C-alpha cells in the first residue's frame, strides 16, 4: 500500500491544473498524492 502525501499549490497562474502537473504525477505514482486544504507539503510558484 502506498503512503498518502497531501500537497497544495500556492501562487500558480489562473487555470493551473494541479492534477495534471508533472510533480503531482510523480508523487502520485510513488506515494499516492492528493490535493488538500491541510497539506503535508506546499508547492509555491514565483
């Protein structure tokens, strides 16, 4: 069973598709990622 990792994206552009992001796909493949309002990790954009 994969360990769940909760992530959130912050300050990305309008229309950004988090579940179609390369990082999300990699995390989901190995850890079972999910988008969450109370994340374990936050990914910021410039």
